C-alpha cells in the first residue's frame, strides 16, 4: 500500500513548480489534519491502556480472594481429619470424647465463619468489577472524547471530569457543553440502584483573583454544588447525592506546569460503598465502651 505521507511532499513540489498555489494550500491542510489525527489516536490509546490496567488489577484481586477461599476450605478438611484421629485416640485412652469433640466443633465453626466472610468479600469485589466494566461500556464515547476518566481511588470507583469540560475559567456555572456531558453521566447514574454519589470539587494552587470567590475553597465547593443541582434536575435522586470541596489539597499531580494544573482542576463523582461493604466495627465498639 502506498503511504500518502511520502507522496504529499513530492506532489507539493510538482504543484509549486507549476505555480498552483491552491493545491499547495490543500496539501498543507491535509498534512496538519494527519498530524492532529495521529495525536488524537495516541491519546486515546494511552487512555485505553490505563483503563485496561485498572480492570486487570480488579480481576487479580478477585483471583486472590478465590485462592484464599480454597485455602480455607482445605484447612477445614484437614481439621476434620485431625478430629477423627483424636476421636480414635480418645477411645483408646478412655478420654472425654464429647468434650474434645465440642472443642474442635467450635474451631470448625470459627473457620466456617472465616470462609463465609471471604466469600462475601469475593462477591462484593466481583460486583464492583462488574460495575466498572458496565460503566466503561456506557461511558465509552465520553472517555474516547477526553471528557471523562474512570478510576479506582482509595478503593472507590470514581468518575473524573476535567473542570474545563464543565466550567469556564473561574466560573461556577455549568456551561452549555458541560450540561450536555452531565446529561450523559446522569442517564447512567440514575439507573444505578442502592448507591450514593459524592460530587467532589478540586482546584489547582493558583490563588483566586476575582471578587466573587474568596479562595479556592469557595470555588471548589460552589462547583460541586452546581454539578449536584444539575444531576438532580437530570433525574438523579437528590437523597443519593452529596457535595464537597477540597480546594487545592487533593491534587493528582504536582502543580508545576500548565498541563498539570489543568489535570488537578477537576470534578469527581465517587460511587460510595454500601454499608454491607464496610468493615465490621463491632469489636472496635466494644473497645470504646
């Protein structure tokens, strides 16, 4: 196949010799378009690799829980065999078989509780993995367009939207294009049952210069509230929404360049864990009392 990149310069020389300025301009425009498409393709490829890496990490966690479950089940079988051996020995020695059997039955019950807990955690991990895969599919166009990222941060599934997608510089009103993006997000969130969503606003470290907002605390909080109100109007249940502002203090990267500052200016929509996914606090409660 002939590569057009190598034909265009030669063709441009021929047209230059013939004085066809019109065609030289068209060729230059096509070269610019090819360069832009190559850049877009590179950025989309990088984004896809990051998301695939996050999915692989969750699948590895599920596999590790599976292996732990198999180990615990094998341990129970070992304990059962050991108890049978003890029963035989007690019969020969005339010991208290019933007392020993009760002791080891208690041990078996405790091990079974551990297995049940591991299975519960495995099911929860699988559910979170399935949720991530579904979201990746539903948000495919937004991710490809650079309007949205899906990440796992601190064990929570997080939708990340650059502030430039939603707001004009220094403003807290969602732009028309931002509302269109939030409309697609709201269409998915409204279908997720039994989950709460925390909207978090983040800024870079550039001090505020406008009179409307005193500092980045006020700007980040005002933006998160604006997104919450927009999502509510678009059909997401308000009882499932909350807003928070973190100013410049939860940065993604150092604020050492224009690009990095833009990355830190963002809105995050965090899928909060259900109560049954939280650790058991009963033992800690006993210690407090």
